[in-house]
C-alpha cells in the first residue's frame, strides 16, 4: 500500500540545502558517486515511489500533491548541483548504418510504392464509375429525348373525350369484363375498363389494380426497349401509370398471364394483365372525401338494428372507418365498395324474384298514382302539396287503388313495385320517409288464408332464389358486415297474435292480448320463435282491430280482433296486410270510426257500390326485407339514396 504522510511528517522531511554555486561549490562538477548527489537521487526516487503508490491506490490528489512539490524542488536542486536534468539521458534516434541502412531504405520505398499503387487503383476505379454514371445519364437523356420526339399516344396518355364520334369494328365486344378474366384465357390479348383502385411504382415497373363492379385485376408494366419480342414500354409510361389519380376511369390492353403466386387483394387472383397500352378515359379531379380502403374495412362491432338513429354520432369516422353520414353525403363513391355493390344487386334480385313468382301465379303488374286527394290510409303523416289550387298529398300506399284494380276492376290478382311516402318524423334505424313498396292484392274465394299461402310461398321462393343466384354477393357482404344465414321453414310458420302475446308473457314480458306490440317486444318475440321453432321467418295473424287501418275486415268470431296479419324477419315486421272490407256500408262505418271525411275517399267508396270481390293482400317494405335478410344494422345501408327526416341529398 502507498505510504500516507501526515502534515507533520511532510514538514519534517529532510531536505539538503546548498548555498549558491558561486559561494560554496568548487569549480569541479560533482559526479554520480558524490554523497550529496546520491542522497538527492535516493530522496527523489523514494518520493516518486510514494507518489506512484498513492495514484495506484486512487488516493485524492490533495493527499499526495505535497510529495510531488517536494520532488520537483529536489529535482531543481539536482540540476543546480549536477548541471543535468534528473533521469536517464534522452537517446538519440538510431540511424541504420551500412547494409542495414540500405535494406531499411529499400523496404520504405516498397511500402511507398505499394501505397501509391493502391491509391492509383482507387482513383482509377472512381474514374471508371464516374464515366459509367455519365454514360448511363447520357443514354437516359438520349432515350427521353427520343421518347419525346416519338408519338406515344397509341401506347399511353389521356384518351380523347368519348362523344360518340366514332365506332370501332368490334364495338362493345372489344372489351372484356374484369369478372370474366380467368386462367383458361392465358396468353389472350384483352382490353378492360374500370376504376383505378390502387397504383404503385417499383423500380422501373408499375403495378395497378383496376376495379369494375365487384371484381378487381392486377395490371403490370415494366420499362422495356422492345427487344426479344417484347412490347416497347417507355419510362414515361411507367411514370404516367403511377401518376393517374385513384378512382379515375382507365382502359388497359395487354396479354393475360398466370403468375406463379396468387395475387393478393384482387378477386381475379390467378391472373394478371401484362400491360401493352394504358389510357385514362376520365381523370378524377376532386380530392377523395375518404379512401376506398377505409370504406371497405370490416365492421369492428355488430351494431343494434333497433332504436334511435343519431345522425351526429354517425357522422364521425373512427379507427380508419368511414361514418355512415359521411358515406351518404358522398354516396356515389360509397356505392363502389364491394359490399354496397352486392347489397344493391341483392335488392335488385329481391324485386326480380318478387315479380317472377307473382307472374307465375297469374298476377299482373300495375302502376298507381302517387298524387292523391286526401290521405290514402286516413292518417295525418302525409306530405301535402298544392295541386293547381287544390289540396293534395303524396301516396302513403297504393292500397286503395290496388283494391280498386283487383276487387272492383276485374283483374283479381295485381302487384306493384313503387315508391311510398310517409311524413313520419321517425329518426330510427328502420324507418324512412320514402321507401319502395312491394304490394300485392288478390281476390279470395272463402278465406284469407289463401293470401297467406301465397305470401308464405312467395318469400320461400325469394329466399331460395337469393341463395341460388347471389352466393358471391353474400360472401362479399359478409367480408364487411358479418351476418348469419337466414333460417326459414319450407312451410312457413303461422301463429296468432294471442299466442305471440302468451309466449312473451311466459318469457317474463308484460304484453296484453289487445295492446299493440312495441318494437322491443317484436324483437324479443322473434328470439323466442327462433329458439322454439328454429326459424327467423314467420307469420302472425288475428291482430286487435283497434290497431289496424279502417278498411281491415273484422274477425267474425271476435269483434275486438281482425282478419289481419304481419310477417316478420329476425323479429322485425316486413309486411302488414289483411282481408279488406268489400261491403260499402261496413267501409263507411269503419271510416267514420277513424274520423275520416267520407268526401275525401268518395271515389274509393264508389268503387265498391257496383260489386266487389272478397279480397286481401299486403304491403312489403323492400329496403327492410334486404336489411333484415342480410342482418344489416341500419335501413340506410339498404337504401341507395335514403330519405329520412333530416336527409334530402344527394
């Protein structure tokens, strides 16, 4: 361990004192063997050792600094005494002599020559790389200059506006539908048109995805000089392809190929188009209000399909998903999503199957007026208007006119697909101010069950047809709005109103046999029926007379009930109907009971004074059928351009 010195020890350390050389020293310089020199050397060495030990022990400097000062003082005395610095003399650099000197010189020359050669090689490499870069740039500039001089309009660019100025020989057959592209067409030249879904550049290539209705395909192009039987693709074309705004309308021609791996993100995943030409038919100029990728995202949670609808809450976009009100504000873009394309194709098929089945059952399609004098069902919730100075309203239902046609006009079986208007300030998830009605009316021989049999078979026909013809559309909807397939029986379940009320009471729900069902109780009853009978679709009849329209036939056995019925899907009403009154006296009686001015329905009443067939029918809300069949949480999703109390646009 290092020696620690106390202040007393430091003060008592022996120092040799000399007078100045001029007064005490002889003319001869002391040698190393001189006792005074030996004493100084030993003291300096001891102090050096102590200082070194203190440093190794990592003692603070203030503890060994006095020793250092003493040692420096002794070294000064040593120089005064001997005329030399304390310590070994500095050695002169050794200079090689003779053969050794020549050998060292040769080695240094070799090293210098080697370094010079390496430096020269590096400089040469840099020079060559610089020349290669300059050559590539010149070639690129020459190519661009040549491309600029060449007319590439037949290969890429903005197409002339289509104003029906010319027609090609092939006509519409020139184009292939994107949905028709398949691997069996490999090697075939095709022309397709669609919305530009996505585009990206990768090096000297471009990858774009085109979308047409439900289908998408990837198109690929790489810069090429045209050698080896390849089509010439200039670099300017690659730049053009990646610069066209998304959602623009594009024509692509090329050869269909089959990639080694399936193309992710395209419905036509087993093929792609090697692009030969690329033209923009109509360029999207406005900024997108939302991205298509966001509009296509799957629902995070399953929303309720009953209750109030909050417009403000549904305007916001959260988690990269687009709010319902934002979608409706820009419906023309929202309709492009695969889910919406599928919803409205299914809606179209519902109408097609409705018409198809009824035509097979000897119904004829009619078209009734939508401007009426008074209210079609005697209610107050009508849109009124001035009809050349006379009060009028929009039709709440084709009810009165379809009765005139079927029961009084001799057509016997009629149906209509047309608009229905309801001025109800109902901001719910299942109500609209304008919807499409699927109405039918038919003569009966002895019992209104004849109508129920037709209705039950009609819906089974529609459900079967949707399963058979719209499987692909349903899958696309499930990708975004997951739902369970509808369960229904081959012979439609029918229960009476009293039975429905009893089932609710058994489940602990307060429901009187003569009170109308609330939306919540309808929904609850649907769950009970599904569990008990394994069906989402059923008919319930014998409703209380007090909750049905004035033209409903009373039950002959119970004056408090009626020969009326509703049809339900997933616990919500999609059809309301009844046997109608065909006797004028009873019609007038019931109209008065409802407080309806007979003058406002005089033409309707007069129609029954000249003989009318017993009859019945029903009115179906098309949008509600689609909504509930697909398990959608909001009727606005199944209405192409919905009208609710707060929406008149677009």
